[in-house]
């Protein structure tokens, strides 16, 4: 086994959850060649990772979007992807897609060992598989690492890994100076959205925008913090709602950064305050202190990993109906998102204050 392909077409968090898999493979096989097949949106998370030799950033969802605009371009890019995979002659694919079509393409590309989860009998093209109903009783990272036993690797590296490219560090340092941010300023990043991968359902993971506004004002007034609001362009409405509710003026970078720049900005923060979502795991991977708010999703499965109560505070409600995201499905909300609305501003402020009182790495 010299050439490994990791397959994961999901969002930022899911991709970061596979980085301990990569680290353990590289530790067990230092000379291994590792490829990664992801979606185009998360390419920036993996670029610069020294353990990844080949990157294939084109998912089935990406192809569908391309095909909708141009049938021939969709066919051309699909064929190009297939030929690239086949040319590499990978020995093993670790398939985290839960989708039989990725397994089929790996088979057609000549990958002899195809390892993954047999979710809803979708593992028909896998040679080695573990039955799966859902991620439920342990963290998703531990499910991902579980596949390594099928290639006789015992995991001992559990930290998420993320590499900030030097050119983006320089770009962001220059931008922050231009925005009037000094080296000794206390930087707190707030992501009032952070649920982009959920599409229309993302709002079910959002703490109210006015709560974020009140929290930000308290942090400025009590700690003279510089607040940076982050997110992608789809989260402009919730960012506007937050800003309009603030008395203090934040630095608004929502929709104004690339993914690589977002990573570099989070790397500059002292604390990241965010809803459940991919940026949370960027902060965890960069060893930032984080406070995250969880509602429909179980933090035991999708929260900061490895858990570290000194660096990562997770706030959630005690409603009996929460978490309601189970078996990869979100149940209809009958309580007007009370699981998040019930988390008060003062409780979040106290959590950030606890993180600030822990002086290490601040």
C-alpha cells in the first residue's frame, strides 16, 4: 500500500475531521502518496497541507452545477476527473462519501481496495466496509478513524490539522493594519452564520443576530475588544441584522474574504465565537480558543475535537427535543428554535470571560 486516496465530498468540518486519518496514514507509511478527492468549495482547506500530494477538487454536486450551465463542460470535467484518478493508480481508497457512486468511480478507476461505510446498503462497490446507521454515540472523527483498522493502522494521532499558507498570513496582516488593528489589540471573531453547508436549513443553527450584537457590544465595553464579523456572502443578511443592532462599530469582513483568507484571519484571533459550523473546526484545528453554540446538532458528535474544556466552551440548551439532527436528517422544529433562543447573552458573555481569564496563548 503506497498510494492512498481519501474521498470526502462534504463541507469544511467534515474535511477537517479526516485530517487525523491522513496524519495516521503518513505516520504509519512515511513514504506513502496521499490524494484527496473533495468538493471545489473546500479546496482552500487542503491546499498547503504537506501530507497531501494530489488534490481532486470536484464533487458530484459541483458537476451537477456545471452540467446545469453547460452539458458539454460537465461531461468534459467529469471525464478529466476520471482520467486523472485512473492515471494515479491508487492502491487504496478510504471513501467517506456514504454514496455508492463514488465507490463505483473508484472501482472503474482501477483502485483495488475500496474501504468505507455501508450506509443504507450504499457500500455495494466497496471491497472492505463497516455497517453504519449514523454518527451518534461518539465523535465523527472517531468513526472516520475506525476505518483505519481495516488497513491495520492503530490511530494514535487525534488532533485536527490545518496549515496556514505564508502568503495569506502576509495578506491578512497587511489588511488588518490597514483596518487600524494593532498587534496588541484583543481580537475576537464572531460568525453569526457559520452554517453555509446546510443551505436553506442553516438558519436552524443560528443564535439570534441581535444576541450576537449585544454580546459584541459587551465585549467592546468591558474588554475594549476589536470585533471582527466573519462569514461568506450568503450570510450578508444575518450580518447586517447583527451590525444594525450594535452600538459599537465592528470590522465587517462578511463576504469579503476567500476561504484561505478566512483561515488566516481566524489564525490571528484570540477567541472565536461562532454557531456550529465549519469555521468552528477551523478555529479548533488552529488551536484557537472557541466558544460555540449548539442547537439541533449534538456536540458530542460534531463539536470541537478532541474535547478540551479549557480551550473550547460549548453552550447548548437542555430541551428534551435537542439534538433533533439525527441519522443525517433534521427533524421539523416545533419549538421555534428555542434550543438556541434559550441561550442568554449573559451566559455567552460569561463563557467568553472565562476564556479570557485563561491567559495562556492569549
